[in-house]
C-alpha cells in the first residue's frame, strides 16, 4: 500500500512539473511572438516614413493600424481568407491617412512593403 501511495505521489509531482514547464514554454513563446510583432511594426512603420515621408501624426496612426493588424493575425492564425481581409482593412485605413502623392508612392511599394510581414 505504501508503495502505491509513493508511486501516486510521484506521478502527481511529475504531472505538476510537466504542467509548470509547459506553461513556462507557452508564456515564453507568446512573448517571443509579441516581440516579433513589435519589431515588424517598427520596421514597417520606418519603411513607410522613409518612402512616403509621413508626418509624425501619420506615423503614429500607421503604427496603431499595424498593431491592430498583428493583433488580429494572432487571433485568426491559419485562416488565409480572413488574414487577407484583415490586411485589406489595414490597407484602407493607411490609404485614408495619405495625401495623393503619398498614395501614388504607396501603390508602387505596396507589395514589397507587405512582404516585410513574412520576412
């Protein structure tokens, strides 16, 4: 009987340890994804600032739009058609911020700029 209790206690300890390790790994992976998203947002915003000569106000708004975009991607991961819709919404919001000249430039760099997401 004592041996069965010790084995049961050991199993519980092992399960608790596995759960602790799994939680730690999950949290670490989530933090890495968030850091990666922040880096992408900064990289993409800087690229638009350089190419389109965004104002400070436009820069802040683009950064917010991209943060929304990446947050949306995290919530719908794996569904290509929904990802495309989220991207189109972000595109429309960004285009609404731009003047005519900036819109023309944005059309030219658009695909290469969005390719930074997958880089």
